[in-house]
């Protein structure tokens, strides 16, 4: 348990930050799930729209420190290639 005033304050800040980051992570996963569902349904237009909506959300997670930049780039790259494959088939 925190004893000093500074460590008590840090504990409070960590709790707030954890809650904020958790909601951001959840929001990002929701956007990614929508892209996955659109890809699974085979609807090209819905997949493209969902991907366009997910990209800024992922990059916002990068700027907020929730997701690593390379992780976000990798996810966007892999999803966009899968969306492109739908368009070609």
C-alpha cells in the first residue's frame, strides 16, 4: 500500500490512466472487429468503410501510448491487404 502522499497520488493517477487506456483499447478492438466482420461477410464496400474508420482510431491509440506504432501499422497493413483481396475476388 502507498504510504507517502506522492505515492498515494501516483496510485490514484494510475487507476485513472488504467481506466482510460482500457476504454481506448476496447474502442480500438471494436473498430477492428467491425472490419473483420465486414471481411467475413464478403461485403467490399462495408469492409473499405470499416477500415477507413479503424485506421485513425488505431493511430490515435499510438499517439496516446496504448498501442505500439509498429503494431498498429502491421494491423492496418494486414487488414488492408485482406480488404484488397475481397475487392479482387
